[in-house]
């Protein structure tokens, strides 16, 4: 595991139910501004039960291919989605 992997896992582990962050926000938090895609790559490789569903794009888009499961998990935590299935970022941030 790389330092980035560890740092991203730490941020995910610190999120509470209902908190939603963007890939870019995680990148900034771990000291790698502009590395949103690298954060996405770390999340795609997760093999542990960290709350991946609490991470969305800057526009609130859910993870492609996992939208139904992510929406279900977010709704269970009280996160509102728009009619088009995006997270209302302004209301969900920590």
C-alpha cells in the first residue's frame, strides 16, 4: 500500500454516516490537490469495508456501474439525491 492509499483510507474511515465528500476534496485533504483521479483509483482498488459510497464527483454524480447500490446506501444515511440521481453537494458536505 502506498502513502496515498493509507491517507485516502484514513479520510474514508473518518467519515460519519450522511457525510459526503468529492474525490477532489479527499485529494486536497491528503495533500495532493488536483489528484482526484488518483483518489478514484485508490477507491476502485479497495478490498475492505470502507464507506466508498460517501464519495462522489464534484457534480454529485455517483460511481458509474454502482449507482443503484450507492444511492441505496446514501439514502439509508439520509442523503438526498436530485431527481436525476445526483447528490446535492451543498447539503451533503461535512
